[in-house]
């Protein structure tokens, strides 16, 4: 975990926002494989920052240096992240397989915050407290009912960039 500590310290000192204004919010994901992969995709797609809510230390190696480059903000609960992003004018999208509104057909504003939950249990957010969370899904046509969270996050980031770059 020394590498995590070193990279986290570098992140806090030198990471800078990417080219786009979207933010990835990771709520209670398992600290292992998916979190660093999401950092890697976020760096590639030019994310502004990533919010990590109740996520412990992870091996940054699969991020291939992206954990040092994409600004990470750490929170104990969703309310803190929500308050921060709301004050900055962000629109919130929660990504779940059960959502009928397709990410590819919904206009995404420049200041979009995409919320991803735990790989097995989904988000642990009382939706009645956050009526501004819009539910989006990724069209799926097979028998499997969900995508890996790092794959889903990458698809959403790509769709955001596609929409913003062509508008």
C-alpha cells in the first residue's frame, strides 16, 4: 500500500483537471480492480475529477499512472460530494442497468456528474433525498443483466465526449 500512499500524495499535489467538465462519482466500489481502471479511462477521456466515496486504498498499478494525473476527491458520504458538485452547477446522472432512459439518447450537459455504485449492490443512496439524480442506462441486448462497472464507466465517458465534441 506504500505505492497507493505515494500516488495519492502526488495526486493531491499535482493532478490537474482534464479537458472536459464531467466528473465521475464512485460510491462504495470495491477498492480493487475497477477503481484504477476507471482512473485510466477518466484520464484518457479528459475527466475533470473523480469523487471517491467510502473507497479504501487500492493498487494504482492498473491505472498506468492515471491516479497521479486525474484529480481525486475523497468523501465519507454522497451528501458531501453532492453538495460540492451542486454548488458548482453539475447535473447528476446515476447509471444502473434497470434505467430505461438511454445514455446514448439523452443530451448530456457539459457539467455532468456520473454516479456509479458498488459492483454487486449498486448505489447506497436514498433517492428521495436527491430528486435531481437522473437515471440513465446503457442499452444491452444479451442475457447478462449488467456490465462491469469499469466498462460501463468507459462507455459513459465515451458517450459524453462524443456528444460534447460534436455539439
